């Protein structure tokens, strides 16, 4: 069969991408199947089969997980008892500079909060509390000495005396540096990663590190070193991944702000599940140095490091710090008239059988944003259709597997050979495996991806490049696009195994390279957060930091009551 003929059926054949491209292989098996009509019939049946399979799996998954968790105790987080916990990092920095409060008081308050909530949510995995208190006292002594005026302090050290946290895949001197891998459980960071150095230079105080999935390659933060992190809004639900521990801690008011990394939605998906802001910067702006696993070659352009906070007002000042010398490229201080911006929105990526249908709660929340933009700024906002996003999962997978990094099974072996998935799965069945089922599943899925030279991989890679050009043309230098970050709000623990490809809604933007921000939009019918992604071209990076929604919409994760019967109905509504 000619490549052209194969390309003509790429849309249909890619439906079975993670099942060895069943359609494509059947077509390649015998030349007589090159007839377009017969190929269409075959792919129609395969598409129908996958639709039935995945929708049926979702129905049973929703019902079974609801039955499993319906009578489990709903542990509530202790109430916030100190107003310091309700302040943004930017506000705390100002109050410390003016000596309205002391840095030691702020650090002590967040340490107490971590000690209170962490036994429930299990988000912090190592800390430097004593050192942080020592550094806070030194900050207070500096301020009391009057050596520098307030204006100089704000310019030179904008976050002086404010504590921050970071996920356990960055090196922090003196703290464990495991990235959730058992083989790394005794490794201690020898020096600080670049982003930690930049934050310290800005006066911030390193407080603790937070939990991640094994080698940061799944969207549920659980590993065999530290266990599972739990969503502060509902401990029976996931915090997401891979910056899940960071997002959960921030949502529980255990830290003023934090740092995450994102190669497939790892900042935005946890930020969405936990109701906070998270920003994926433009590729190549923030340093990824001293991060595990190490991203090499092209993969380095897909991995980004960015800010996370409960408050939108923290993202821009924090981003300025993290960008370092490259901040001049961003033009963050340029004024933009929000009423003159062109707005677009999408409610879903199409009816790909591998992806869940977008829940009505999310559609309703996004429509409220649409009405807000129209009413507040008298701006037009158009519903956009981009058919190529139907292939979001396939495009991301092809770009990742052809980027030149060692395979995931090699990363699990610390690049000293490769683990055997068959052997490790057998060990898992008898409780002797050092790896999680999620990591084994990721290794298995990676092996199903065709090589970069495969015609379908070539087609998907070209399609991704075409999508990037389409978005640049549509958005130009004055357009913003709103898209869902995930088809549903936070799901139950382990439920991600029954819908493994839903992270395509965030992952695709990593290989496109554009800046994207997750914006919280209150709580849904299940009592867990909703949100939307704000996406724009590089030239409008300051708009991706969602200034048009910059009002405090973080909800405290305490005293949330949900009717169980309504919850079951809501879970089934998605089908």
C-alpha cells in the first residue's frame, strides 16, 4: 500500500492507536484491502467497537467506584484558623517588608498547617522546617536593622521571607530527591535546582517538597516510596499528577505558592483537580535543570516549569522570578485592552472513542465564563472548531516517543538497562514489585506506540505541526482560546486506569509549545473543583495569566456536603 493511501485513512485508523493501530495493520496485511470503501467499512466497525467498549467501561467504572466509596468516611480538613493562611504570597511579602507581620510568624503558621493537614492528604514528603525558621529569623533581623528601604527590598527580593514548596522531582539541597522511584529513595539532593536558586535569590524560603507519581509519568500522585496523595476536597478522589502533591497542599492552604513541572499537563491537571491556578509557560523560558527524569533533546522543549498558587495575583510576579534573564523576552508589562481581545472557546475535542465525554458541569462553568466576557468587556467570543484536536492523544504520544529520550522502562531502571514489564507485573501480582501498576501501564502503553519512522507517526507529527500553524493563524497576536482541562472533575482513586487517555486535553499543548493557564471556576455537583484552560499565542503571554478572571475564586476545602444520590446521578450523566 502506498503511503498516500494510508494517509487518507489516518483519521479512521488512528482511532485504534493504542491498540497497535488495528485498522492500519489489517490494511497493511493484504493489498486487496487498499480499496477505500472497504477500509472505511473496517474502520467504522473498529470505531464502533471502541466506542461501545469505552462507554461501557465508563458506565461500570462510575457505578462500581461510587459503590466502593459511597460509605467511606468523608474526612474533612480542619478549618483554617489563621488569617495568614488566607493571604496571597504577594500580599504576605508586602506585609513582611513593612513589618506588619514577621517572616517567622508566617513560616510557623504554614508549618503548623502542614502538620495539621498532611496526615490527611499526604502531600508533603520531606521538609526543612528548622532551617526555614532560622532563615525567617534572619529575614526579620535584616528588616529590623533598616539596612535597606522598602522600595529596594521589593525590587531586589520581591518574596522576602515568604515560604514556598516544590514537587519531589527537583533537587533541593539536603532533601530527598526520589521522583517517586523506590531505587532513588535514599538519594539526597546535593544542591538546589535552578528554579529553587532563583526563588531563594528573590528572598523566598524553601519549606518542603511534595509527592509525585512514579517518575512523574502518570496523572495520579501515588508511588511506593511515600504512598498516595489525597484530594483536600474529597480524600477519596485523586489530586492528579504529576504535580499532584503540590496542588493538593496549596489547595489545603499548606503553602502560599509552589513550583510544578509540566510535560503532559502535569501542572494544569492537578491545579484543575484541586481548584487552584497553574501556569504552563512557553517552552524554553524557565530552566528545567536538575529535574528527574531528565528531559533530553527535543523532549526538553516539551517539558516546562511553572508557578502554582491559590491566587492569580501570585502567578505573574512568580513567573518573573522563575524566568530569570529570559523575562525580557516575555513582554509581561505591556498593557493590553481586554475589550479589544478576540475570544474563542471549545467545549470538547470531538467524539474520539478513547476520550470521555465532557461533563455538563464543565460545560456550564465554561459558558458562565463566556457570558462574563461578553457582559463585562462587551467583547465577541466565538465557538471554535479545530478537527485536528480529535487526534490530540495520538499527536502527543508520537511527539513524545520520537523525541529521542530513553524509553520509560529504562527510566524505571535509572537508565541502567531496562525493567522487564512481564517480570515486574508477575511480581506485582504477588506484592513483590517496587513499581506501581500505573508505571507498568505507562511502560506498556509506550511500547504500543509505533516508531517515529512509521507512516502513521509521520502523519501525526505533520498533523501536529499543521495544528500549531492553524492556532497561530486563528489567534494571531490578539486571541485567547478557552478549553476544558479534562472531561470531568477529579475522579476517584485508581479510576484513571479505566480512562487513561483523558489527559489529552492538557497534554497536546505541551507539544504545541504555547503558554496555557488553568483557571479555577468554583465547585461542581460532586463537591470538587471545576476549571478552564486559558490559551494564547506567545506574544500575549501576559493574557494567558488570566487577568480577566483575577478575582479570588479559590474555595476552602472544608465543610463540603454532597448528596450521595445526586452524586451517583451526576457520575452517570457523563455517558
